[in-house]
């Protein structure tokens, strides 16, 4: 999710979910691991969702809501951004 969240420096707090709960940033089991995606409703209440990342290197893709509900793990409820890296020591 760079540049919004910087890998290895910024963190998110998630809540477990098992279905789409409205637009936001979700944790999704993408097959090779759990990844963050920005999810947008594009075709009404029963239609497709657009899964994208803030980094333009990655392509967006569509997913039907039923399929999304099978692979969603959580929703981001808060983010923690490190402001002063001089005072932060990663463990």
C-alpha cells in the first residue's frame, strides 16, 4: 500500500470480517499470502468489487462479491505511521 503505508515502518490494526462491509482497506487471502487491498464497490449492491493498491505498479482487478467474501480476512480500522524514524527501532 505504498506510498500510503510504508513497508516495514507503518502498521495497521485490523478487525476480523467474513464479508464485504463497505468501501475501505481489507486484508485478503490472495493465495500466496495475506495482502492489503483498497476495495471499492463498482456495480451496485450485488455486483463486482474493485481491488486495488495505492502503488501504481500493481494492476487493479475485479472480483465478484461472493468470491471476495470467501477470501476476505479482515478490515483495517486504524493505521500507525512512524513520524520520526530516529526514535524508532524495528525489532
